[in-house]
C-alpha cells in the first residue's frame, strides 16, 4: 500500500537500531516499514481507547 507519508523523528535505543538493521539486512525490508508496522500493532492494541464513532454492533441491546 503506497500512500503519502509524513516525516517524523523517532528516537530508538542503539540495541533497537542494531536489531532493526540486522533484520533489514536479512529481509531487505526498510527499517521505516518495520517501525510503521510496530505503530500499527500498538494502535490496534489500544483501539478501544481511541476516539471515534461506535459501531452499531457495539451498542447495548
């Protein structure tokens, strides 16, 4: 999925940087893609805390 991306700064530990670069070397997937996937996992995990419209299926009966 190729969408417009917004540039931001993220600070990671040297250990995280080393592990991500090693993963990139083996898979050739860009480090930025792994960071985006990690953000998506966290957003999904905390979806219940995000503002937004409730589904009709979520309403009490």
